[in-house]
């Protein structure tokens, strides 16, 4: 029983410590799908199979990002990356597969992010690939999804993918594409 | 008390460990639905008829590659293949012989009729002769009966693989899948021309002219349906 005060003090310190830990995030970030939460490519004619399909825009993202004003961590912008979800290695059909590079994705400013840099169409891989970067240095105002939006365009089987679908077996192929919004700045 | 101070210091040191940049992720499912396209279109010459009414024709036969220039087109069949996948074209006569229409007991051997393939498309035949200058990715056709469009083949009973995909068996060769511009062919038919197939002797036409055959064919109108079946590989 003589140790009870010590234990209580330690418990209080622990509680305070964990609470402070939660509050230590340097920023907030939110990637919202405004529309285009799934992308279907339907190849119903030989012309589409030969020349590919481009869906533009296919998806619109809203970007929300705020700086928490933590000393030593100065938010200056963000980058958007993409990859095949869970490092999936190909587009899986019921019986066949297609290479990931059959799909290409591009991100462009739709609203409020015109000073950002688009990396144009990039082939889908199992590793993170950057699609878009935006810098607002110094960070003058936080971004909200209603005024800062990105359009995502998708290509499948077009000549620049190097993966024409001509000759590929008929099947229903699918892949999940994972997008990551990454804050950038001093201390990040 | 020292222990408590130590623990407290360690906990406060640990505060910075929990600091982090916040990222966010989202997942978009993408589906690719490839529907099969497979179509053969006969654009000209869907019905071929040889009419023998001179001794010269009985001696030398009738051919799409000989005789009066204006008549050659009557003995040609043009067709195209549009396929989204690798394909194979099987063909052959529906019966083992031609059948007389006036008297079904009259027959004529199939090998009195033959044809040669002419390639009009962008896809080329693999291996020998005509394809030497073509890029490898276009040498995607194989025709064994005609030695890749170099030889005449006699008409045979169904089924015979007439044209198939080279890429399935030869490394580095593209698929023969393509549209009508890629896969366009002409069959130059002939009858009684006694032409041999030097590479596949078994596919040679009858070596005896109609006028010289041991049992002279009974005058009749001989017919047979030639079937073509396009299938995906």
C-alpha cells in the first residue's frame, strides 16, 4: 500500500503523456472522392480494343489539408502518389492476367490547384509513383475539398501504354488503385 | 521519488516520438471488361462456279490466275478476319467429293479444285519467302497447307487448319489478332490445272487433266459446299 501514491502519479503521467501524443500531429490531410469511385473500361468493339479507351476525367478528388503550426514542421504542400493496392502484380481476370502498365493515370488540377505540377500519364505499377505535386510556400491558407480539387484521367490499352489489348483473351480483369496524399514541407 | 522523476522524464522524452505527418489514402477499383470480337466476312466471291465448255479448258483447266483478264475475278474469293484474340481458320469441303446435281451418283474428286492464298492485309505470313522483309511482329500468320501462301493446295474435306496464329508457337512473334485491314485475304481458285504442291505433296491438285482422266467425268453440274470456321485460340 505504501507504493500506491507512486503508482497513481505514474498513471497520471501516462495519461497526460498519451493525450499529448495524440495532439502532436503536424497537419491534417483528407483525400475525398467527389465522384468516380470506380472506373469501368468496357471494350465492346474491335476499334476500342485496337486503340484503347481514355476516360477523362474519371475521378475527382477533393483535397483537404491544414497545417497544425507545430514548431519545426512547416507544411508547404502535398504530393499525390498511386500504386496497385496491396502491391498487386497484375490485372487479374477470372482466367488470365494483364500487365499493370496496361493502365495509365494522370492527375490534373480541376479547381484551385492550377499552380501545381502534373506528372502527366504514368503507368500503374506495384510501387508508389507520383502523379501530382502542389507547393504553397509559405503556407498561406489551408486547403478545403470544396475549393481544391483534382481530376484523374485513366487510359487502358492505348498505344502509348505499349500494351495493346489486341490479341489478349476475353475476360473480366480488375485491379484496385490506391492513392496517397502526402504532405510535404520542412520537417515532414 | 527519483524513480518517479526518471519515469516522468522518459515519458516526456517520448512525446516527440508520437509526432507525425498525417497522410490519407483512398482506393479506386478499376475493371477492364474485354469482350470477344470474332468475325469472318466474305466480301466477294461467295459462290464460285467453273463452266467447262471448250476442249482447251478440259486440257488446261480454269484459273483465277490464268485465262482472259476480265474473267479472273469470277474465280476469286475475298474475305477478311476481325478478331480481338489469336485466331484460327479451319476450312474444307462438306463432302468427300463433288456431287452431281443432275445425278447424285456422279462424283468428282475434290482435288480437281484447288486454290492459292493471296495476302492483302498488314499481317504477314511467317517464315519463308514473302515475309522476309516484314517486321517480326507482323509475321504472325501460318498456313501449312499452302506453305504460307507460296503453294497451291488442293481442296480437302473439312476440317483442315488453313490459317492459324504463328505467335502461339514462335517466340517473339505478335498475335494475328487484328481488324479487317490487318487480316485480308483472297483465295484464287482453279479447277483442272494439275498444279503440284512442292512442299506438301499430299496437298497437290489432281495431276491428271480432266480430259485425260481414266474415267472421264460424266457431264453434270458438280457442287460441294466449302465450310469456313473461324475460332479463337
